[in-house]
C-alpha cells in the first residue's frame, strides 16, 4: 500500500527505493522460475505421452494388417476374436452401466432427500471406485463364473466379464453423472417449472440435454477404463477365444479381450512371434480407444444438436 | 450512521420494528386478478413474509419495492408456488386467482404456472435455439402442429419486441444473444404459453440502461393484455412503470397504494425515508 502510494514522489529516500527495487527483482525472478517449472512440467508430460504413442505406433503399425485381424494362420498371428470381444464387452457393459448410473444420479440429484442415506450411498460409491480391480475380478469369478456358472449357465463368458466391468465402473460413472447434473444451474430448473413443466419433463428436456457434454465425458472415461481393464477379466471373461464363430453375438461365449491376450502372451509366452503380436495388439488398443472416443463424441454432438434445435 | 449493520438492522434502528395493519391498506379500486390475504412465508425457522395482504389489479402493473432482503422476491414467488421447489419453505395464508384459491393441496400446479408466468432476475434461457426456447412451454404441453408452433413463436417474439432482431436466426443458440435480448427472449418464452399474469423478479437489474428502457417500454405495452407484478429495488422504475406500489421492509408490507400517491404523499415515515433515499 505504502509503496504504491509513495510512487513518483520525488522526495523519496534512496535507501527505501533500493529496497523496493530489490523486492521487485526478487518477485520477478520467482515469477519466472515458477512459470518455467509449470512449462517444464506440462511439456515433460506431453513429450512423454507423445514418445510412448510414437514408439508404439512405430513398432506396431507395421504388424497391423487386415490379415492380422481377420485371418487365422497356424502361427497364431490372429487377433480378430479379441478385437471383437473387446468391443462387444465394452458395448454390453456400457449398455448395462449407463441406464443404471444415469437413473441413480437423477435420483440422487432430483429426488432423494439429502441426508444420511445419500451420504452413505456416495461414500460407498467413492470407496467402491477405489477398490483394486483384481478384487472385483475375483468377486466376479466367484459369483458369475462359479455360482452362476453351475450347470454351465454362465461360466467364463463375455457376459460375466461385462457384468464385472459394470461393477467396477458403475461408481465412477454414477459420481461423474451426479456432478454433471448438479452443475446444471438451478435457474434453468426454475425456468422450466415456471412454464408449467413437471419434474419428469424438466429432467428429460432440460437437465439431461444441458448436462449432456459432461455426461459424455463421463461415459468416455468409463469406456476408456473398460477397454483397458485386464485383471478383472482374466477370471471372468476367460483366457480363450473361440476361433470358430468369434463374430457370434452370444454373450455366453468365452471372451478373451485384447488386453488379456497381451497379458497371456507375456505371462505364458506365445511362440516366436509373441513380441510382434504384442506390438500389434498394443497399437490396436490405442487406435481402438481413439476411434471409440471420437465416435462417442460425434454421437453426443449430433444428439446435442438435435435436442437443442441449433442448426 | 453506525457501520457494519445489515439493511434490516439499519432499518430497525431508524424506524423500530413496528408492524403495520396491512389488511386495510391493501385494497385497490379496480377489478382484482389476484388477491393475497394474510400471507406468511417461512424458510425453516426464518419468517420471511409476515401477514401480507395485497390485491393485484387486473391488466395493471403492480410494483413491489423495498431494500435488498426485504422479502419482495419471496412474496412474488408465492404467487405461482415456486416455493414448492425450495426444500424447507412453508407458505400459509390465502392467495386467489380469479377468486379461486391456489395454495391448496389439490391445486394443479402445472396449470397454475401456465396461467401465472414468471420472468427471473437473471436471464435464464435454455441452452437451446431461440425457437426452441420460445416453443418450450408449448412442446411440453404437446398437441401443437409445426405450423402452429411457428406462428405462436413469431407472435410471442413480436410481443416481446424481439422478433425483428432474431427472425433471421431462430435456429441459433439463445446463448448467442446479448443480456437484454436474452431477457426479452425469456419474456417471449413466458408469453408463448398465454399466461394471464406475469411475475417479474427484478427483470432489468442485470441490464444496462438502454436494455432496461426497452424492458420498461415492453412492460408498458404488455399491461394492455396481461396482469403484471414486478419486483424492483429501483424506485424510478417502480414510479415509471406501475399503477400500484407496495413497499416492503423486513418481511412486512409497510404501505400499499396507487403509485402516484405513494411517491407524492407517503403515509408512512419509513416509506418516505425510502423514496427520498435516506436508506436502501
């Protein structure tokens, strides 16, 4: 305060002026150092990610071919079933997960009386979200594969894997969706009600469309985690993929995914071409994720346009 | 004047906490659209509106003024039961619309809110196109053809004095409009469902003077067809737009009457102090 007030005063003592200049110089240096640190950190992270991606694409792109995905040969250089299983299980798990998570989030935000019950529910969801996936994997093994698998109802299957993925990711999607709905300004809710909309119409026509971009982000995050999941699937989806009829939509087929294949190749060995196949699979996973996310974004964007009437 | 006091405390210090017998000062000499008697609103323990009685005259503008926190918005929101949405809010007393009680449990709130529309302090268009915003109230009712929708949207925008500015971009996002345009869009949105009464909660308080002027001109036109109740803390605005004025202080209705009377010959010392700028 006093330094500012004294600025430009001709009678200022030289000692005070020097002290002030030294203070300013120190502040300037600190500012530059911190700017450098932040810059360095973000560039470092960016370069690291870029390096990993380029490295993997460099190793893997040459392996990927139409034959790599579709054609079975004696050496096992073939991952069509796993690609299909990965896709199939993510879609199946999302189809189960999204309605439950969105409904529960709507209930928590719009209907539930905030109190001990909702607090416990949120705490449980947050805790469940942090449980190591191998634990839920073993739980899924116990419930879906062993108990429900009696009499070969389920066993190691795409369905068992998808259900385990749902358990694993439901808490995250629930919490992200809840935050997305809570972020919709209350004024919009009031505007809708003041025009004679009931609660359901307000949720359906205002809350959900307004929250759509944030909800989409939640789904993409969830899908990413699902695609990458391995530990929870080894004991539920199984380590085998039937080569005959892998394109079958039967949810009770065993469903080795790309990530499980990657694990098996490393853990059990996969013949002379193992490393090459791993490179190819890793690259496929990255491309897969990219296509899936872009696809979801595109769908959400188109939906948003339709709902808002903006052309 | 002592610093650090809230408006309420300052008001109490200046005037004491005397209650007013509002019942005999709230009648109007005109056809009554809405009749409010002995209205009380509580937020949990807080008693926000205390025994307020007001007649709202048909096809006239009734202004509700007072310092911040005096309860005027709370009063307004009781008129289309927006308090139903606030957890912990409780309303007692009587409010009638065309002689029928609207506070009862059996009242169709959806129907009530279509008859008593609302414009909020901050323009709150939906993140939809201009067209979809105005058509919203009709679409949730359902049963309108595309042609009918277009006609009503145009008529509503014309009545809100916005049509000429947006007719070429009805499909653009409402959020691309300026603040004043957004507020007129919200008025058009309220008009589209053909309300009988329009409640306006400080509709111009977030706007610049020119946009404010446009809203006031609009209110002037709208009162030919609609009954309007407007909350404002802007004295000049109350004086310019309204036929009747109520003055609120700490949840009490201090004085109510014809605006010209209130501003030229206030009966209550507190009203006089407020309109002469001694506080608020």
